[in-house]
C-alpha cells in the first residue's frame, strides 16, 4: 500500500533530518563543526509548490489533496560535491543551509564529525518533539472499562 | 448578462482602501495582532484557510487571515491567488495515512480497536459554555498531561474489517490523477477529481450536503468507521536526485465512513466506504467530505441517483467557495447597460399590458 522504499539510505535519512531543521540551529551547528566552508550556489534558493497526493480510501487510487509551499536549493562545494535540499515553506536561508549540509555530509572525511555534531543533535530534538506530542496523545487514550462491565 | 468597464472613482477607491487598512488595525490602544499569534492561537482558522485555499503553508494562511480581517473565504482566495505566482516543482508520492503519527484517532464502530481510541486535543466532551477566564490573559490553566507512550500499531479500520472481506477493498490503480488546478472540471468526473474538489470545497457547503444525506436525501446510514488526525510525512522524488526524499510532516485529518450496502448482481452484501482527507485538523470537514464522497458513488454502486448530494455535477459545480463568491459578488460590478435594456423591456411589457 505504501510506496516507501524498503531500505532508507543514509543520505535519505540525513536529508529528512536536515529538511526539518530550524535555520538558526542548523547554522549554529554547522559553524561549530565546519566553520564557514566555501561553496557555490548552483540553483535557488527558490520557492515553489509540491502537489500533495493521497489515496482514495487511504489505499486506493491516487488523488490530489492540495499543494504546499516548498523551497529548494542546490550548492556545490569546492571539492565538486553537490548538495540538494527541499524544505517545506518559504525559507531561503534554511534551504541553502540544508543543501550545504547535504553536500558536506557526502565528504567521507567530514561525514563522521558532522553526523555526531550536526545530524545527531538535530535528530534528538526532532525525536524529543515527537515523543512529547506522543506522550500527550497517549494521555488521552480511552479505555471503555464501564462498557465492558455492563455487558457481562 | 454582462458588466461594463467604467473609468473614474480612483480617489474614492484609494480612500476606501485607506479606511479599510485603518479598520483592519482597529483600536490602536490594543496591541497589533501578529501573524505568529494567528498561526499559533487561531489554528483551526489557519487549517480551514489552508484546506479551502488548497495550499499548505501555516504562515501564509495566518497572514491571509490577518489581511482579510478574519474573513476566511477572502483569506482562502488570497492563498489561491498567491499560489498562481509559484512554479510547481513536483507532486508527492501518495501520503501513507496508515503510518500517521497519531494525535487523535477514534472509531464509532469498534470499542476495542487495535491501537486504542485516542481523543487528542478535542472539543468533544466540552460543555460549550463560554469560558470567561479567557477574557483575561490567564496563564495556561492546566498543562497537558503526558503518559507512557505505546508503540502499538494503529491499523486503519478498513484494514481491520477488510480482513473478513466484509468491507469493500480499495481499488489499487496508479493512473495519473486528474488535477483541477491544471484542467477545468469536466464530466463525468472520476473519484480522483471529486475527492480533490471536496478536499478544497467550502466546509459549510460540504457539511450541508453531507447533512442532507443523513436526513434522507440519498440516505446511506453511515457510521464513522474511523477518524484520525496527526502528522504524515511527505515524500517527493526529484529528477536530479533519482530517489525519494522525505521533506516534511503535514497535519492531516482522515475520515473513513462505513455504509451498509445490500449488494448487487456481482458484489455480495458488504459495507461500502466514503473517504475524507483534508489539510490540518479539520474533523467536521473530513467527516462531511466522506459522506458526500459516498453519496457521489451512487451511480457507480448501482443506486438510484435522486438526491442533490448524489448529483456529481451539482455538488462539484457549487462546492468551491472561491468560484461561488466570484460569481455571486460579481453582481456588485456595474451592470448599467444590462439593466438599461431590462428597464426598456419591462416598460414595453407594461405598455403592452396597458393597451
């Protein structure tokens, strides 16, 4: 029913984390880990639309639900590595930083340090936010004890 | 019927707009409303404007609400106009609502559904009494409580009932869906186009049409099989990358309505389904959408088409509030020449009667 790729590659994983990173936080983490690396912006940052699709009945034929705003950017490091980013909303700086981080992460000499100093902390904040909301949702979980008693 | 272009009135228009800006700001002894406040504190308005404006962007929807002085149809109109200025980069893969991060999930047909019932931040069970405490800038009365999270899977209700074969299965097909933003509405309209139109249709209109099916106009005796709300990740596959990337989480509300179906020559008696999926937390809209989706499937399921909600053309031609407001409000524009000819007509008819 889902089109999800069976195994998420490491690049897909970090791109998903970078796409959700707030600009200031990402910038601060990148500066701390990398200083100010040289790069060229190849495309954008530019805003546009993505048409979001759903499936009739949840699992049937696809249909268009509506559009969302996105910003994309592509950068190239002096080493030639190219980084891409697509983020939700209209935030040019955030898209540019995410593309830069994607390029840097492809550099085998930097990857481990960046994973520890940029990706891991971002992932932790995102997981914490998710866990906080999941906790609140869990507190509203209903158990119909009374109904079960009445039936017996 | 036509209106004519007229010249003049520029000064009056400028003055009207200046006054509008002043009225929008209101009493300057109160602090101005920030877009962030609207985004955070008028979330349901933001959700509705995103759904009917057919553009998911919380900040832009909040800005539109501020600009339109809270007129939500005007705000949705602003979003629709804005989207025409942007290029389309991609379409997403169909979102997988089965893997939604659940914030609310209820079923009116299964008490003990796997994964449980989760109320979420709901108005249900409130007493609908005005809370005068909100007149003051009170501190958060009671913070939300958190509980141990459960990682139990939350299968969609159709996936549960479907295992017994009692519920009609989804028809899987991967043809390119129709798109109302690219091609004007034409008939017969497939379910893909109908669902798109309902997802961005006026909540009041869709609600009224859904309600009419409950009251006997195309009665289908529906049950709320499941309503779920939460975050769903959006994936796109940009050509330059050649693989899918997960770009964000969107809040969506999904509703599965379940309706008894007496069966046909080829299909045994079973439950059929209506489907609702909308941007944001929009439960009323998602439920109404599911009712109307089911009603519009009447012809496909061999039922008599007798009621307004089953009439696909009627529903789809009137569900869009931007189109509706455009046509109703265009009556304000100068129709001087038209009306002159109507006047002459009526005068002539009266003269003929008098003779």
